[in-house]
C-alpha cells in the first residue's frame, strides 16, 4: 500500500490522478482553488484538497501524512509553487518527483519575450488588437499600455476571482472572454477572428496545454504570435517516464481507456458526435496514415500502424498515453481490423464506436437500400463479384487500385453479365467526390480513383447454388488435335461436391482436375476461399484456364504438374477432391494429410482395383469417418420417336475424414 500526494495544477496532473484512481493506494490531489479541485476526477482512493498552501503548510502536511512521494505537476510557469513544494519535501525528507511538460515547437515568425512585461512592452510599440491567453494574474502590464484596455482581450477562466482581476485591471466586460480550456483549433480560430486579432499572446504551455493549436490558429487567422518564454525548469521526468516509474515501483495495473473509433470515409464531416468526443479526449491516435491525416485537426501524437499486433505493441510500449484512440476507416464492424484487434486489448477498458461505412454512404448517394446487398471486399484480393452477383443480384464491393473498375467490368462481361448496372463511388465524402453509373459493358475500359467502392445490380439472377452444372456449360475439347479431356459428369459432380461439405472460405485441392468442372463449382461455392486445380496434361490445363475465364473466377489457380510433387508448394487444404491419381492415390492423400491432418477428402474411382486400393488406404491412414457410395446413372436419349435410357459408367465416390475432423475457424 502506498501513499502519494499530487499537485495537479495541469492537464497532465489531472490525467495522473485519473490514472491513480482505483489503484491499490491512497492519493491526495492538491489544487490551488475550488475551481481547480472541481476539475479533478474523484475516485475511491482519491482525496482532494482545493486551497492554496504556502511552504509551511506543505511541510506540515508532508510531515503528518508521510507520503511515499510528492509529485509536482504544477504549471511550467508556476515557479514559486515548485520551489515551495521542493523545499517542503527537503525539510521533511519526502521524495520529490517533478512532472515536466514538454515544450512546443518554435513558431515561425513569432516574437519571443521573457516575461509578461516584455510582451506588454512589445505590444506598446506595435499597434493592433491582441488576444491575451496568459491568464488573469498579470493583467496590469497590459492595462498600462496606451489604449491597452481597448486593444486587448484577456481570455481567462470563468471564475469570480478571474473576473475580479479583469475588473481590477480596468477591462470592460465586452473585452473579457471567460472560458475553460483546453481550446480546440477551431475555437481558437473563431475567437481570433471574432475580435479581429492582429496578435496572440501566449505562454509556451506545450502540446498538452494547447500551444500547438494556438500556433496553428494564429496562422489560419492571420495573427502574429507573441510567446512568453519558459522560466528554467526543475530537473524532472516527462509523463511517460513518471508513469513507468510508478508502474514499476508500486506494481500498479496498466489499464488504459482505449476507444476503437470508426471515423467514416475520411472527411471530418462524416465523424459522429460520439467519435468526435472520443478523439478530443484521446491522448494519442493510432491507425493507418490516411486515417491519421483525417484526424490531424485534433493535434494529437500519432502512430501510423495498420497491423493489430503492432497497434497493441504501440499501446503497450507507451504507458504515458492513458487514453488511446485507434482510428479505423468507415465502420468498426464492416471489413475492419477491429475484429482481430479486440482480443489483443484484453485487460484494458475498451469501447468500440461505430462509424459510417462506404456501403451506407454510396447507397445513400444513389437513393437505394443496402439491406439486401451482398457485401464483399476485393481490397488487396484477387476476387470476383461474379459468383455473388449470380446468387444475390445486388453486390457491394470494396476495391483498391485505379484498374479495379476495369477488372470488375471485364469479369462481368466475360461471364455474360455486361448488362449489369455498376455504380462506383470515388473518394466518397471528400470535396472531389464523384459517383459514376453505367453498365459493365459501358464502363469496362474506364478507370476509377484508387479510393473507390462499387454497387453492382442485375435484375436477372438465380438464387440456385452452382452444384451439378450442365456438362454443356464447360469447354471440353482442347486445341491440340481436338481431343476430349476427361470430365466428372454432372450427376457424379453434384454428389461429390455435396460430400465435400465446402465452406465459403475453403482451400480446395482438385487433383487430376481434367476440364476443371469440379474446380469451377468449388470456386463458385467458396468465393472467399481458393481452389487449386492440379493437372499434369498441358491440354487439360489450358481447358481449365478457359473454363475459369468463362466463369470469371479469380479464386481458381491452375497448377501444372504431377501429384504428389506438384502439391508441395500449395497452401494447406481444408478439402481435397481426387478425380485422377495416375497410380499415386496413397501418396497424394498422405501429402495432403501432412499439411492438414483434418482435411476432408472425396475420391472418385471407376476401376475395381482402385476401389480395393481405396479400401486399404481408409484402414491404413486411420480415417474414422469413411463413406463409400456407388453411383449408377442413366440418361435419356431420343431414338426415333422414343426416349431410351443409356447408362454411364458406374462410379464409386468415397468421403473420408479423420477423428477430430471438421474445419477450424481459420479455414
């Protein structure tokens, strides 16, 4: 159990008390006034003293309470207060810790003086209106300037004592601005413009004291800064160093307030009020560079990171930032890194704040609903909207790259969907926002902005799953002598694909793919997954590519080579279909099991010898779940005026999986 005293006269001091609140120790937070005490957050272990103490009273307090340490977090310009605290610590043998506030950037074109009197003397020699942002304690030098009471506008705390100081200096109520800071960039600009200020007089209060926003506001409003330089500072620690010291010495819990904020499209205009409040209250921002640029107006330290793991590392490595805002594009629940980030933030106080998604904004621009649209992301992916449009009729797609529109429209035209209506929203919410609409055929040669989103609509679509497609849907003959390449027929294909139990994000090996009919159906059923069609015949590989192009499948890769050697470089499969093995069935299955012991297999064989080999492999390789179906199919054919049935070769279809089978969440 520890006992600390914090002189919390600054923003950092109040943040420090907030950090200590709820920790296993006692804290006395000291402020010079009742108003200052009211700004300090109370907690179960925080006691507040709201009156000014002289050096003798401080020494008596320290001797009576025997604090483990006294933390001086007074203002950089409160020189006498710091001297009194240090003297009282020395007299009572109490450890003195100074929390120093970093200085701000040097302002181009600013005038630097060493005191309030120096600022008043400079203003006396330079006509014009000035905003005095230096407090109420030292107004007399300004009032003594000729016409100073008419030229100057003091901005002070909304306290009776501050107003009394202004009145004592002779400033009229119309020239007194009584407000509580810190002030945003917008508020500073508005104030400077309202009084038509030529100058802004300020102290170097550091970034946490709003100094950077004052400099930027002066530039925007066309006012020149007069900066009162800092007096020499006691040796001390910055906020991060002090927090690390307290964490290590007293074993405190490093619990932060983390807001994961969806900031909309990127323009500040799309921020929700809740998001704006979170950004204003944050100590720092973390996010992608474009997102940080969108919130740069809030003037906070920023870290450009995208990876959830790196974001979590930045938080861990910077304990000085007690309230962190992780800024996410659009909405936190819509194709966002939030899902992977949240498990890494356990132990902190986390809020997730939603934002406007590009899907909402684009559909609003078009005046259409989005509740019946299928949302897909092509961002950084070689995907296609064709399978989804075939099934849903309305697809929203996140894209990247200037060629995204050409790729999407090219896929649609290749799949016979050139009549699909494509709307592309470019740089939504920015001043140069544009929405372009046309058919896929009309837009197939058009470019779009890299930052774009699309809505694709088609009235003629089928809800049917692409299982057991007609054999005629596939190209069967190769260009080499017109030879017909083997193909798994529609009926056997339907049963085989159903036995695979595919998931939308499955990784499928189709070994001995032939014309690629199974590969095509699997790729259509797994729009978020990937299919590898392995084929040793060059003419067959050409056909697979043609059939993949016919169905506009970007999630199908043709692998030329003989299995099992050709399988070594492939991603681990969640599902394996073997339509032809060239005598290497066992080696193929074992190669897949080495990559994923939980993979599910479906094998087609027609020779009795292969059936016997398959039965032996089921026993040898320990498949606890094994089902063998013998399928006989007869198709009708026209003979004169009659329809007769013609039988196809019988086929055995085996479905196999080991104990503990089933797919992980990652597949």
